[in-house]
C-alpha cells in the first residue's frame, strides 16, 4: 500500500510557473513508477507526464512537452512536476499516481496505476 499526497497547487497568471510535489509513504517508493494526470471541469481525466522507478524514462503529453518536467527524488519519496509557461488551458485538478508494474508502453493509461493522491488544484488566469 502506498499513500500519496500532492501539494504545490494554486492560482498563477498565464506564463507563470508552479512546482507540484507528490509525497509517498507506506512502501519503498523507488519500486514504483509514477505519473501525473489532470482533470478539468466537465472533461475526462488526461495523462500529463510519467517517470519510471529509477527516473531514467520520462514521457509527456504533447500538450505539455517542452513546458513541464517530471522528476523524482527517491531518497525523499517524492515526485515533482515543474510547470513553466502555464496557460489557462492547464487549469485542472492535478493527481499523482503510482504503480508497481513495469513502465512499459502504457505509462499514459490511468488504469495502469494502483494508487492515487487526492489531487491539487491548479488555476491559471489569463
């Protein structure tokens, strides 16, 4: 069992930056791949970024590529999402997720992830 707690969300103007953190507890977090997903009002949850257990592999949704960076510090049991050049369309609740399954090609599939945080709101004003 892994517990995930996100933090770092807030209100920011377009063009600004935020860094989200996802703190894990309960099991050895370095055994888990991790991902960030988001859900805007009235829309389905969508993949944002993923990182393998050792941090070697990362992947991004096309909509955030070049603006967002996912990273992790296994010594601190924490995954980060650095978000730069934010746009109003980035407004959503952002969720951290973890999976013990192999990274593979389904990193962007929410069904792959067994553990989820409660979410943190990100609002980007124009």
